[in-house]
């Protein structure tokens, strides 16, 4: 029983130390002058910039896809027109 109580006390003490460290980390994020907070806000800003860039690239990709589909339709129409003109040229010969 004594050994278990010692272990319990030790774990409670370790738990308090960990909780204190957690509070310090939370406080360091709240203070914009700390290195951790600066790195956090920098990473957050970079994430937002990358999300905006991703959105812009997705929109551009959709635009290019639509443009490519239009060009493919034009190509098919021009191929049909070319075939018609070729056959008319052969008939006229």
C-alpha cells in the first residue's frame, strides 16, 4: 500500500508539473512577443497564403480545362469541315 501511495504521489507531482508546463505553453501562445507565438503566427499566415494560392490554382485549372474542352470541340468541327471541303474539292476535280 505504501509503495502504491508513493507511486500515486509521484504521478500526481508529475501531473502538476506537466499541467504547469502546459499552462506556460498556452501563455506563450497568447503573448505575441514569444518565439513560439511568432512561429505559430508565421505558420498560420503561411497556411492561409497556401490555401489562397491553392484556391487560385484550382480556379485556373478549371478555366484551362474549360478552354481545352472548347478547343477540342473546335478541332472536331474543323476536322469535319476539312473533310467536307476535301470531298468537295475531289468532286470538283
